[in-house]
C-alpha cells in the first residue's frame, strides 16, 4: 500500500512539474511580444520579407483595410489634379451640379436603368445585371429582384456593392458612365416598405401592362416573387466627355457627407 502511495506521489509530482512548465512557457510566449495589428495599407503596397506568413487563398483584404478611395492616383489626377488643360482643382463641378448630372442620366422616380451590379463574398466577385431607380434627393438606388438568386445571397453575406451604368461604347468622345459604390439592404415582400418603394420608385406599371394584369395584382405578385433592395450610395463617379463643353472635367465625383444623417 505504502509503495503504491509513493508511486502515485511520484507520478502526480511529475504531472505537476510538467503542468507548471507548460504554463510558464505559454505565458513567456505571450509576454515576449505583443500581437501585431494589421494596419490600413495602400493598394500599391507589397509584402516585405518580415511580413507574417500569408496562407494560400488568403488575400490582403482578409487582414488589412486597403486605402483605395483617395489614393487611386490616375483617377485622382482626372478628378482634381493637373490634367490636360485643367490646372489642379480647376473644372470641378459643385456638389449640386454633380447630383443633377447623375440624375439627368439615371432619371428619377419611376424610371430605371439596367445596371451591372457587383458583389463579393469570400474574395469571389460576382457581377450581374439589375434595374435600378435613383432617388436623386437621397442618392439612393432601389431595385426589385427575383427571389433565390446569387446576387441576393451575396448581398446577405456582404452588403457592400458596386454598381455601374454605362452607355454602349461608340467612341471616346461619347463616353458616358456612372459608377456607384454603397451599401445594400434587402427588403422582403412582406415588409410594408417593399410595397411603398414599388409605388414610389419602381416603374412596375409597365410590367403590369406587359403582363396584362392590373397594377394591384402586379404588386401582389411581386410581393411574393421578389425581394427589394435599397442601396445607400457612398460615392458616385460620373464620366461624361460632354462636360468639357462646359469647361468641366469629364470626371466628377460625389461623396456622401460624413455628417449626413443618412450615411
Ligand atoms: C493573415 C493576415 C494578413 C494578411 C493576409 C496580410 N497581412 Fe500584411 N500584415 C499583417 C500583420 C499582422 C501585420 C503587422 C506585422 C508587424 O507589424 O509585425 C502586417 C503588416 C503589413 C505591412 C506593414 C504595414 C505597416 O504600416 O507597418 C504591409 C505593407 C503589409 N502587411 C502588406 C500586406 C499585403 C500587400 C498583403 C497581401 C498580399 C498582406 N499584407 C496580407 C497581417 C496580414
């Protein structure tokens, strides 16, 4: 019995020593260096030799926020730098003028444009087409989309979207397009806002008459078949070569004010 007890004490003692060693090694590791943070980086940045290991299939944006907006240099020169016959800061439209120029192209309530909508999940981009109506007073886009489609799945996972409307290219002198980026929210047919947006923004009446059904019946049908989207535009860049005729740069950018309550 005494022997057994001794053996037990020895084994327990060994475990105790191992345990203490483990704890101290772990805490030594933690004390030794602080966990480094992945800072915001420029889009042009490259990995240096001392960079932590980046596994296969992992991309920079998984850890870093990338400073894209203000530093895309070519765009920045076109928007406000020394470009062609414009000196820096010359030829930029006022905010109101840009808003109007965008509304002139996109139309307003009860009008829509077929746009390319880009979404991204797990570093896999997807571009699809969808009709969008611009509410120029709020710089918000509204759409309705067939249920169960990939773009809706993408938006649920990641609401950040990029939308483009582009006039068919004929020549450089007729270039006209608008690029929006913003945040999308999905609105189910059962949500009262879905019907409100249909009535106020979406030109669904044309679809009703094409289907030879009443507007009421069409709305009921859409509430069952469709999901609505509301996209709060954060930034919109319009390219219109015609602006040059009015001594404006062909590229103009609208940005939602940070202080805006709808931001
Ligand atoms: C798994 C997460 C991760 C990924 C993926 C990653 N990084 Fe990093 N990166 C870090 C961390 C953490 C640091 C800070 C390391 C340090 O300070 O020792 C860092 C530091 C940097 C720095 C130095 C920034 C500074 O201001 O100190 C640059 C530049 C950088 N990364 C570029 C990149 C680029 C380019 C890619 C894509 C090719 C990338 N990283 C992918 C985690 C990551």
